[in-house]
C-alpha cells in the first residue's frame, strides 16, 4: 500500500479503523440475516399484506 511505503502512519491507521468498522457492520448484517432465516412463521399477516388488502378493498369501492 502506498501509505505504508511513504510511512503515512496516520493514513494507514485510518484505513485500518475503517476496515474494522466495515467488518463489524458486515458481521452484524450476517447475524441479522441468520436470525431472519431461522424465524418461524406464525400464520399472522405482515403489515405489508394487511396494507395491501386495505388499499385493494378501498380502491374497489365505488362512490
């Protein structure tokens, strides 16, 4: 890396901190995906399904 060759220690440290933050965020996202894939369906409609039914029913009404 150019920063290492030119002994820009602050730049190298900044990049390492950024990389560590990105790796931590990726680990959080991976954990969230794993939690969602292990979810059990309870047969309850989601908010988007309820909202879709409500808007579909409302648009089908005539005045």
